[in-house]
């Protein structure tokens, strides 16, 4: 039986993923967490072969959590399951130590295939991610200005582009509005833009949203 732990800050999302996985006769969900602190407790006390990790966690970024898990539990296979587009996060996650990346909008059946793939010691890559990974190896220097953004900066850009206010973003990421404002300023500087409208236009032109 493959032992799986879910880490997502939305209980309904966890429930949907749990129901999907437990329809498979060889998969058992042994724990759930809604934050990094909860995840540490779950991994400390329960068995886990595969961790399904959301990137958008409160208080601490998903890539930071990924790095921590890779350090403390190197035997655990990590499948990142995120709402963010593959072309923005998949390669980042794989380089950070994840064994696979799946989008929440994909067919739920793919999660079962992904879990089984990771347990077999192989990486789970969709055709799109495989192509992007190959391109990133052959063309390591991206021409896109947003490639230089940190994870939090990219999250801020994407959320602003979907019309969210800084106060809403701060609440979702469990950060202070001042901190989010700093991220926004950094994004504007790095992309050589001046306001939220230009950020939104940039995101649309670069197919980030």
C-alpha cells in the first residue's frame, strides 16, 4: 500500500484529492496538513512515501517547504500539486527537488498515475513539462523578465493580475500588507513597470494568467 500525505491549506481541496486517491486499491492517505507546522507534525508521527504539496501555503512559501522536506525527509517523494501554470512553476519545483508537478485543473486520474510513477523511482512529467525542462537545459538563460522574480514576487504578480488587492493578497499569504507592498515594488522595478494596470497587461501578454 502506497502511503500518501496531503498538504494543502484548503480542506475541500484535500477532501477531493483524498477521495480521488483512495479510489485506487493500492493507495492510502495516511495524513493531512493545512500548513507547514501541521505538516511537520504529520511527518513526525506518520508514515509517508509520497507527499502531495501545494505551493500556496500560509506563512511560508511552497518552495521553502519543499526544501525543508528534502532536507529532513530525503526519502519522501514530493509531487507538487498547484493551481499555478506549469510554465511558471514546474521547472522551478523540479530544480528544487520535487519529483513531479501536477496542475489542480488536470484530470484527477492523473494524480493516481503520478503517485505510482514516483513510488517506482521515476519523475512524473507531463509532455509539456518535459519539453520545458529540456528547453531550460539547452537554453538556461530565459529571455523573460519575470524569470528573475522570486517565488513570492511571482505570486504577487499573478494575484495582482487577477484583480486582487494588496490586503487580500496579504491575507491569503499570511503576510503583512507592508511586506506584500515591498514585493509589489520589487516586481515593478524588475519588470520596469509603474503600476498595477501595467502589471496586468504584462501578465496577459506573457500568458501568465
